[in-house]
């Protein structure tokens, strides 16, 4: 029996489709891209080792009263902090859901949201629905957000054009410069934070992967920690050619602010072995920094005289606008020079992602994050990992 030509074609196509599906089903899957190690003195990623909680006394939710409205709460003086636009509502809800699920539903620390314009009723209602904790919605004072009077508008525009030609992102976006300046030295002066000591910075569209069963703020307080990070990167030297020269001017005028060389991280700040081209372009700064979209920190450090004087010096120099100095390198340089490395903590047990980088611990408490993964982007991004430098000069504390 001869089948019509259309039926023969359909049968042939079905056979080919069946063979293809069978092959795809039973073929050996391609291997996952293994985490790469760029530097020979870090032969394996520490995140591949079994990850545990920090040693020492840890406060659990069962060790005290962490109920949301408690007037005798065991919570220390701290908040979750986010600078966020109304338009970023979906992104911040994503971040809140992850952090509430993995940590804050146990401890109910308040959320404090900041914006340079008033938050909408929708923003307030939707974010409050995501947590049992108290939410605060704060407006940034105009004098904290405005471009300083000593910044020359013409020079700023000229500098922005030059930076854009060098490929510097956001060079001409005034709000980005304002954000970097505010995060560097003004946020902790907001009246809403006047009596708050610790904060955990949370940005929209980030992910948290691991259950954290202890009060991280109590950990910071009990163990005398100033700053906690997850990711340590190199920055683009084109954004800050004069940041380190201005820093040298400051510390030459105030050598008393420097911690001794055997306890500070100046060698990490000035390293030129791994990325000599970065050090050269940044005029002596390695560009290594703690990626500050995640930071758990003690605001008493930012409020200290060494840091306040340092920020004011940088602010008057104009580099937050004439260049694109970010809060990450500013915070990191200050910590590297004015703080003991023993007070800076790598939260290796907190799984975290901000595109395109990860901190992925080896722990049964983590899910959705492949152990040891640094980036799911292109291979060239691996060279941006500055953790080996930090571990070399400061250890893994």
C-alpha cells in the first residue's frame, strides 16, 4: 500500500524527531563548568571546603525574644538598609523574600528604606506585606543628595565626556554620582539612623541562598567586628585615577589615623603583583575592594573622626563627580588603612549573588547556588576576583 506523499513526509519527520528526543534524553550531559582559580597561591577555592558557622558564641532565635513587636527584644541596635527607587519595587521584593526566608523571619530586624523622593503607597504596602518586622520609609534630605556647591557644572560635564570615551559606565548620570557620594559618607547621618549602630545593606535583585541560624548583628557586636563582606573584587581603574593620590595626601597630613602595618591591610590596598596594570592606572591603588552591595557594618566606624575627616577630604577634592569614585573603594581603602584586619569578617557561610558574581558555600544549609561558583558569566570575569589578595594579606577571619 502506497501512502500519500504528505503522510510519508510526516512519518519521516516524526521518526527524525523521535531519534532526536531519544538522543537528547539518554546522551551523557555536558560537564558543568568547574570553578576556575586564577592565581597559583590559591590552589582551591575556600568555598569548596566544608563551610561552618563562625566560631564562638552565637545567638539563636531561641536564645531570646525576637518576636516582631517585643518591647524587651533581644535584637541589638541594627537595621536592614536599602536605598531603592519606587520603580524597583519588584527587585527589592525579590531580595526581601530571599533574606526573610533564609534569615530575618527568625529575628525580625526592622527594614529601613531610603529614597530621594517620597515612597508611594504601593511601595509601602507591598514591602510591608513581605515581612513581620517593622518597615521604615525615609526621605533623603535635599542637602545630602544635591550636587555640592563647590562642584563646577562645566568641569563635571567635560569630565563625564572624557570618562564616557574611556568606557566608564554611568559617567554622565548625575544620580549615580549622587548615590556613590551618599553611600560613601552621608547615609549614616540621616536622622532615622541617629541611634542605630549596625546595618545590613540590601539592594534590589540580589539573592540569598543559605539558611543563617544565628543573629549576625549580635555576632558583630559580641566578636568586636567592624565590617563584614562576601565578595572581594577589582574595580575599574579608569573610574578613580586620583583617589589614591588624594588618599596619600590625606594620610601624609594625618599619619596618626593609620593602624600599624602589622594590623592594617595597606599591603592589600597597594598590591601591584596580580594586576599591575590596575595599580599603574590607579596611581598606586590595587583597586581591590569589598563589593559593598552586600555589607554588614558598624556605623561607629564611619562616624569616627578618621573616617569623617577622610570623607570630607575626598568630598572637597571633587572626585565623586569629576571622576566616578564609588562607595566600595572609598569604604575599602578606609577599612584597609584605619581598621585592624581582625575586625573585618568574611561571611563565607552566607550564600549571595549580585549579578554576575556569587559567594557559594559548601553547606547543606544552602540551595540554588553551586558550591565554589564565583561567576556564571564569561571566563574573563574570573580575573576580577580579589579574594586571593585578601586571604594573602589578611587571612580568612
